[in-house]
C-alpha cells in the first residue's frame, strides 16, 4: 500500500483525498513514511507505473509465444505425418 500511497501523493493535490482515505484504511503502511518517500524520492511512483505498464506488454508477449508454439506444433505434426491429435 505504501507504493500506491506514494503514487497518489506524487500526483498532486487532486489525489490528496484518495491518499488520505488510503491512510485511514491502512495507517501502518501509509503513515510509516508520512509522504516523505514521495517528496524526497521520486523513484517509487515511476516503478509502480512501470509495473502497471509491464503487465499488458508481458501479456502480449505470452500470446505471441503461444501463437508461435501452436504454429510450430502444426508444422511438426505435418512433417511427422500426424494429424495433430
């Protein structure tokens, strides 16, 4: 939760109410830094954003590899004389 809290704080005053609600829901994680990490270190927010954008990229890669594997299986089945079953 601390990473999400830091992200909300780094987004500015528009997200202050959300950050405060998160602090009330999980005071241990969010109040441990009291916003200090967001103001002194900007590395936590970009890391969180990178993780969020990495998920769709990795999903596309998995789908691409699955398609490639299916194509290779068809080619192998055709070469070995099997009908794929």
